[in-house]
C-alpha cells in the first residue's frame, strides 16, 4: 500500500516533509462544518492505493486469481480521515496483515 495525493478538491498540505524519521504525506485539509458535532475542528484526509499483493491478501486469493476476479474492473483507493484537533498529525502505519509488528510465537 502506498500514499497517493488525495485530489478531493480540498486544499492539500504536506505533512512531515522535514521529519526524516517519517515518510512525507500529502493530505486534503477539511474543517467540520457548523451544525455538526465538533464544528470548526480541522481534519486531514489521506489516500492510500493498494498493491495487487495487498488486495489479494485482503480478499484471500492469489494475485493470479485476483487478476481473473477483476476482469477489467478497477477498485477505489482507501481514504483515511485523521482528526487532529488543530494539532500535529500523529504517526500511523497502515498495512495489510500482521507482519512486522505482531510477535511471532
């Protein structure tokens, strides 16, 4: 899975551009409208595109089976809303599966 620019029509900002320990992230910037809970609070939307390997793992098929399943159809990307409460975006690491952070027994 990798980040792609949101391109939702909202203004976009770059997060963690000067933080070498994090990957740079482009987010669309929104404000919760008046009349809604938490009106006026800022939130960011990031967009993530799945690789064929990610999609196959999510569906539970091989990459070859995924290609047959698609038959010309294209899926949408994953959009994640990040409530920042006007503070900094907290680090996060989206991934498919538990590899890398779950202790193996």
